[in-house]
C-alpha cells in the first residue's frame, strides 16, 4: 500500500461520512469530502469542514456530489482526479433510513430509497472504476448495515436496499479481484449519528392504521435502536483500518456493532458457501486477487 491514500467519500456533511473525513485526514490521507448542495442546505456543514481543514492543515477538499444524479457524480469524480491525479478508495456512505410497515411505503418512497442507497453506489462505482483500472488498484467501500444481513419488521425497504448493496458489492469483489481492485463491505450496527433524526416514515398512514398493535413496531424498533446506539468513532476507526490495510489483505465484510445479532455467524457461513459456489462454477482462478494486474483493461 502507498502510505497515503486518496479517498472520496459520499454523504460527508454529517454522521459517519463527516467522521470518516476527519479520521482519515488526521492520518494524512487526502479526502474528497463530498456532499449534496454544499452552497445551500449543507453550507454550514461545508464551511465547518473547510474551517477545520484550514485550522489543522488537513488535506480535505469539499466537493458537491448528489448520488442520485449521474452528472453530479461524474463532475465530482473528475474534479477529484484532476486535483489528486487518482482515487484510491471510494467510500459509498450516503444513505438514509426508511421506517414503517411495508404496505404503507409508497412506490415513490421505495424508488427514492433505492435511488440513493443502492443506485448511488452503482453511479459512484461506475464513475471511479475506469480510474482505478488505469491505476491498477483501488478499493470500493460500501457502507451497508447489520440490516444488510438480518431483517426486522418495519425495516423491510431499508433492509432491501442494503441487501441489494451487499449482493452488488460481493459480485464486484469477484469480478475486480483479478485487476487488483478490492470491493469491501462495512456492516455497522446501530450508532449515534443524525440518521434516526432524519428517518423517513412510511407515508400511507391509512394503511398503517389498519394494523392494530403491529403498527407500534416501528416506534419500538426505533426506540431500541436509539437507546442502544454506540459511539460512531468505532466505525470510523474500522474504516481507517481498512484503508490502511495492504492491498490484497482486506476482507470482503467487516461487521462492527455494539451488539452481535448473529451477523458474524451469517458472514462466516456465507463465506464458506460462496467459496464452494465459486469453486463449483470453476471460477476460483478468475476471482483471485492479483496485485497490480490489469488484465483486459484500459
Ligand atoms: N448510524 C447508524 O446506526 C447506521 C448503521 C448502519 C448503517 N448506516 C449507514 O451509514 C451511512 C451514513 O449514515 P449516518 O448514520 O452517518 O447518517 P447521516 O448523518 O444521516 O448521514 C447520511 C448522509 O447521507 C447523505 N445523503 C443522503 N442522500 C444523499 C444524496 N442523494 N446524495 C449525497 N448524499 C446524500 C446525507 O446528506 P444530506 O446532509 O444532504 O442529507 C448525509 O450526509 C448510511 O448509508 C446509513 O444507511 C448507519
């Protein structure tokens, strides 16, 4: 690994993204802290990050990036590459939580959630991969969730967005390993960030109201998640560790959580099952990590 990495982070205005920015930059990594609308809704967040960078001489650059907009993603990635010459790590962090009984979630709400939590990383990965292939290395990091491996009632659409992200990130890991590019998944449990305050609620209340006692489930879950939430710095420290791990030695999945709901067991079993599936299809050689190799690429 080169000692200092160039890292692009989505959703850096608040929460994990903001913590990742500061944690990585304090270790000397160059960070492109991207967010939507840094001149408007996030003006205050953008200027706080810039002020911190100025005060402590940290290598942080704030860029505009809305993960639901292809052109915005393209502009941010081009600007980062123009400035730093490369992107070593792309952290797909932007996302939000949707809570409510599944029948009460409208199609439009479901589409919007998938557009951010799932298609956002699709856009970012498609924009950064040509650069990573040219560099013959890089890391696609995906901030999934414990809810990308286990399911709770009233969290179905959020879980679906993270399950989808997990599947995509795992498929990328097989396809890109031969080109020296790693795809990794971080699965945080519940941590204190603004996420619970900005939760979107299922819009169709008339449907919710027909569910009797079951309609109280979202509130019970949200209270349990908020009251047991851990210190988000644990997740930032995990991300730092992943960024600083030498190429080829990273795991596919990192579960980090105040509580283990059995996710580690699922991951361990999944690793075994997937290895035999890959073997059964005769793909073990094609999916092996090869440092610095860029077979069939630009
Ligand atoms: N906190 C937890 O317990 C927890 C657990 C597991 C996984 N996660 C995941 O961690 C990630 C970060 O969440 P957080 O907990 O740090 O919550 P957060 O503070 O609410 O951060 C979410 C970030 O995503 C950004 N975002 C939303 N839509 C966007 C878009 N279209 N384009 C660009 N940025 C967008 C938000 O930006 P704006 O300021 O513009 O809204 C914000 O910066 C999410 O993917 C979440 O699912 C969180």
